[in-house]
C-alpha cells in the first residue's frame, strides 16, 4: 500500500490532478482514523465530526495547485497541518459565537499528546498559540508537536516526515513537551 501511495503521489507531482481522488481512496481510512481519535474526547453536541474534518482536509489539500507530496509521511504531515488549521478555525469560530471570544487559560502540570484534547476549544487554541511561540524558538519542534498532536503521527512517522532519525525525534519530542509544560505552568525556560 505504501508503494502505491508513493506512486500516486509522484503522478500527482508530475501534474496528473485526476490521481488526487485515487490518493484519497488510499489514505482516507488513516485520515478518518486520525480524525476520529482527535475528536474522540469531543464534548457531546459538538458540530465537528470525523468525516467532516477529513472532508475539509481533502478540500484544502485538493485546492493546492502545486502539491509536492514526496512520501506518504510527508503527505500526512501536510494533512496534519491542514487539520490543525481547520480545528483552530473551528474553535475560534465557536468561541466567538458562544462565548464572545472570552477564554479561560488552561494550566496543566503534565503536558503530553493525550493531556491536551482537540475536543476542548481552549486546548486547540492554546496549542495553536504555543506552536506559534515554539516556531520562533525551534521550528522543527513546533512541526513535530503539530504532527503528533494534530496529525496523530507516531514518532517513527514523524521522523520520516521530518527527515531525521527516530532518536532525534524522541529527544526533540521530550524537549518540546518540557518547553510547552513550562509555558503552560508559567515556569518559562530561559
């Protein structure tokens, strides 16, 4: 399957836009699984469903005229970024409508991929804000958090997407977690 996906990605890169539908038939189950896992902690009554999220990702990715997806992992990395943008926009929109935009800052004593949830608008917006800050400090670590939190990628998949070793990704994941934990608790690292 991975070989088929890579072949389809190359055909799309060479200009065969008709292959985008073929690509999505191959990757839809994984994207749907990622979306379902991301939204599994969603509070009842939320309007965002996994299929809706995957469909919005599809629309965003198809609208790219210059798609340069090199590998399956790279494709999922781009998909993770699209999911992040969609979830952040959705959370901002709901907060404006329901709460006048007023948000309560969350404080966590232990930050990991499961401690924060895309099911809570404050968490999505908090992570997005933290990623913007982290990107200024270490862009690769910010991308890693995006891949893990919004894309649901494993350390191995993230390593492939970032073109670094698993050991490097594991180390940077711990560093990013420590940085985010410090930011969330107000004990910023100097």
